[in-house]
C-alpha cells in the first residue's frame, strides 16, 4: 500500500484554515502579532510551529495550542522516523537484549 506524504502543519494552516476563511498570511500575521515572514515560512513548510505561535493560532482560531503542537510533533516524528530508519533498525530493545517480556512504565 502506498504511504501518504507527510503533511507539514503549515499546509494544514493554509488549506484548512486560511483558504476557507479567506484570510491572507498578511492578515493573520497582523491579527496574531507576529512577522508576516514567520507565517509565510510556516505555510511553505520552511519553519516549525513553536509554542509561541501555537498559543497565538489557538487564540485566534478558537482551538487549542496542543492541536498545533500536536500537528508539528506528528510531522517531526514522521520526518525523523524516515531519516533514521536504517539507524533505528540497528537498535535492539531492552526486552530483546535481556529476553524479558516486561513492559516498562514511564517514571514520573
């Protein structure tokens, strides 16, 4: 089965928010008080959505900063998974190394 391309959060911002609402990058940048270049670079996939930008987008669009950071994290993880695929295959899990079947919970 063919994999779908990894979609940058900027594409989602553009196609799912700006275009349907007829909002320009310039207008968005004015409304959320960030440089227009930041918005344009995010839309072009050349810049990440930071916590600062996520907070501003969430306030403006009425959703959560976690939504925007989640999109960014999903994108970043997919990109890194693809670029580290060969390297990650060389790493053995703890269970493989010890013969253990235990699941380890994260320590808080």
